[in-house]
C-alpha cells in the first residue's frame, strides 16, 4: 500500500516525498484531490449498496458518515502538507462557529421558504399534513442529510476551493466548484433542467457564502437547512416530510419552468447580495 501511494505521488506530482505536495503544481494538486475524493465516493456507493436495508432507517446514514470522515481526513492531509490546518476551513473558535452555523441555518431556512413561496405563487397549491410520521425514519433521513452535506461541503467548499481561489481567483473557484457540484447531481440522475436552475445556482450561493466567511460550519448549516426545509414542505418527499402540496390540476411544463426560473432568481439575488458584501482579500501565494 505504501509503495502504491508513493507511485501515485510520483505519477501525478513527480518524484517527491509525501510532504512535498505543497510544492507541486496547483493543477496536479487539484487532480490528486479530486481523484482521491472520487475514490471515497466510490467506496460510499459500495457501502450504500452493501448495507441497503440492513441497518434499518440508518442504512444510508452510516455510509454518509464514513464519507464525511474520509473527506475530512482528505482535507486535513492536504492542508497539513502545506503547513496549514482545518482552522482554514472554519474548524476553530467553537463559540464563533456555532453562532455562524445557527445564523446559516436560519438563512438557509428562509431561502428554502422563498422557494416554497415561488412554488405556491406559480402552482397555487395547498398543503396537507402527511397521514403518518415516523420519528425514527425522520431521524435517519436527517442524519443522512447532515453527513452527506458535510461530505459535499468538504469536497467542494474545502481545500479544493481554497486552492483554486488562491491560484486562479475567487470567481474561478466559485464557478468551477459549482459546475463540479452540478455535474455530480447530473450523474446522480437529477434532470438537467433542475440541475441548471436549482443545483448549479445553489452551488454558486454556497460557494459565495464560503468565499465571504471561509467557514464550512456556516455553509454546511445553510445547505442542511435548505434540504431539510424542502423535505419538510414536501418539495422533496422523504421521511422528514410533514406536509405535502396538494394540486387540483397537474403542473404544466411551463409552470415547472417558471418555478425553476424563480428558484434560480432567488439564489442568484442572495448570492449577489453576499458577493457585494465580501471584503477584498489579498490572494495568498500558491504552494
């Protein structure tokens, strides 16, 4: 295993020791980070399949937890190779980060609420309570969301974002990581219209938030809130769903596109507002 890793470092970065990752070309470091993150995702998908229904309501949450741990280790290792720490991602000053996470969750809930209002304005739906609610199933769904989103944030708004921002500038990091974020959802089977209007613009918003505060806890809480609120209000039906929209007539294609356009507009407005309040930071020299 050790010789295989040594070969991988040499093949991608050139002959060097493990700690010389910091001296490698930025493009090579990006490629290596994404390659190792992809391996972690493959392992996650294998566990999802292997543990299907075997752990009850937490069959999906456990693989997500392991993926979150792997991506945290990956970020820690790359940061450490450059003499940095997880504090660069906002894993420090607990009191400050808890406050940021709380505010992030509230802001994310309001944003998702605006999406629900857009849906209601276009479709004119009413909501009804779900006939049954299973608290254990809801706990499993919530746990999955938290750890799955943690892994996503650590991949797209972690070390990779910092490196791209320092080398190529924040706009490239924001757009580049958002495109990767959207591509992953296309690979997961999400319709491309929803990916472009919802996932891509959400990725831009998450990236702008991270660029502004450089805090994974804040962005993670915002991300979790948007997912949780969508599921609570039945925009995505899951064990967390408390109310479901009731329509008198089927939604037309035009109405569907109108909802997606409004969601994209909301995300872009919030992202622009955050971007305009972002202080200018001097670009750090690339390792």
